[in-house]
């Protein structure tokens, strides 16, 4: 499915992916959302059924054994449903993954086929295309869904705590979670920015390696004695890439350490409050088991919510890179008619005040080029990588339109 520029700008990333996958695979999309929605009610049904079973066992009545067996059977059924629900969710994600990979590659390839040759050769365009490929549509969908479901679960758990009189604890957990999510968002944006910057450097390293090992380029590299220069450039790119990776590791480990520290403190505080309060008030064993299970779920939900939210921030930044590539200006050029009568006359090429600037660059790639190539002459363009040698040849051949200036091919009458 193809979206227009207006639709991509106005449609939030979540709805974009939902609409795309739903139209391509309706059955698995519905299965995915149903299984995610059922997870929360199944969880709370398990918690409260466990509480009632413990209360009945504590206040055991010989006449109520049938009721106890019924509740235990119901609890076993719920555990089975929870497992079945997780399996069906995993199946739907697997099927949607293949669809999302195809749709991502198809949209990028389709867009690439509609770009002009000059834009395709633009280094900025190549970098945008590599950044666009880093997006995973199914991950974006799963992270949005995960954040929503985990947030609903967290709020519901805190509501239960408040109902049983632990509203101060619920407020503390809520405040800590909001602060943690804000911190994770800032750190995740930094980590993703570093990863995006590495895309360009990795592409340059691969290009330099290809020059050194490709059999088509080895003769030219040896002829102009460029090996040492290429090795030096590759080493510099490796060094810069390593520094960026080092920064990313520091930020990532800071995220993990801060999250672990917060969870340890919150865990200790919650258990202490529950033990002191319930122990001194003489509440039922069922309530103690329920609140203990809720505290255990909180220490599962909070790290999971933080992790999924961190991944979501990264995926949303990648989605912006993806839409940035899809929104590049298209220029479909018609193939020129080929004259079957080949011209064999001597030609002279005149280049006058030639300029070229790629659409994504602020500076000119070629500036004020003037030259004349006479019939029979053999010339060579020599310069550093990226200086515009290949671009100039393609301009002369008419593969690129010049930003300014003109190129003329003139017939020359040879003296007899």
C-alpha cells in the first residue's frame, strides 16, 4: 500500500503501521490485538481467584470443599488460558513480522525507483536510505502496544493498592515511574542519535574496504599509490566509529544501572510497607497473598514498561528517518528515444561554467568547471574520494542535469 506525503505527515506512526498491516494481513492483525487485550483481564482474574482460594483454605469449612475445588479448577483454567493466549500472540507476531519486512523493503525499493539518477548518487540520499532500513514496522507496533498494555496494567495494579488503603504507596510508584520514563526518553534519544550517526561512517568504511579488495579497483589503487591513503582514511573512520560506540555503551549502561537501582529501592520499600501494615492490622492471608502478588507484578511491569518505552523512543526516531526518505522529491525521467543511426563523426566536448549541487547538500559538489576535450584526446580526472570525478563524467554523458552551466558536443571536421 502506498501513502501520500500528506497521509504520512498527518497519520501518527502507530496508526500508519496498524492500517498498513491490517490491510495486508487482517486475520493475524486481529489475533494480535485480541491476545494483547485479553492479557490484562486474565492476569487480574488469576490474582483475585488466588486470593479467594487462600481465604477459603484459611477459614476452612468441610461443607465448602466443593467450592474450593471449583475455584482451584477455575484458577488452573485461567493459567491454561494465559499460556494459550501467549502462544497465539507469538504466532500472530511471527506472521506479521514477515509481512512488515516485505512492506518496508517494498516501500523503500519503490521509492528508490522513482528518484532521479542524480539524487540516487547523492551521499545524503544514500545515508537516508540506510537509516530508513533500520526501522522495523512490527517492532514499532509491538512497542506501542506493549507500552499501552503495560501502562494499563500498572494503573490497574495501583488502583487495587489504593482500594486496600495503600494509596500513598501507589502515588510513590506512579511518581517514580513518570520520572524514570522521562529520564529514559532523554537517554534513549542520545543513544539513537549516536546509532544514526554511525550509519554514515559504517557505509564509508565498507566503501573503503571495497576499494581495497575489489579486483576492478585494485589496479587503479596501485597505479596511483592510494593504498596508504585509503588505509589511513579507514583507520580514522574506525577510530571515530569506536568513539561513538564507546559513548553509546556508556549511555546504555547508565540506563541499565539507574533502572536497576531504582527497582531495588522501590522493591524494598514496597515489601517493607506491605509487611508492616498487614502484619500490624491482622488482615487475612488471602489479602496478604494478593498484595504480595501485586507487588511482584509491579516489579515485572515497571522494568518491562521502561524497557519497551525506551525501545519505542528509538523506533519513533527511526520512523522519522523512514518517512524522511519516502518524502524525497520524485523525478521520473522518460527514456529518450535512441537513434539507430550511430554517429561516427569526430566530436569535441566543451564544458562552460559548469556547477552541480545535490538537493540535500548546502555546498556545490562541482563549481565553475571549464574545459574542452578535443577528438582523439585521452584525459584523466584525478582527485580524492568524493571530489566529484565520477559525477563530472556522468554530467558530460548527460546522465545528470547540471545546476548551472552548459555542455556542448560539437562535430569537428578533420583536416584531410
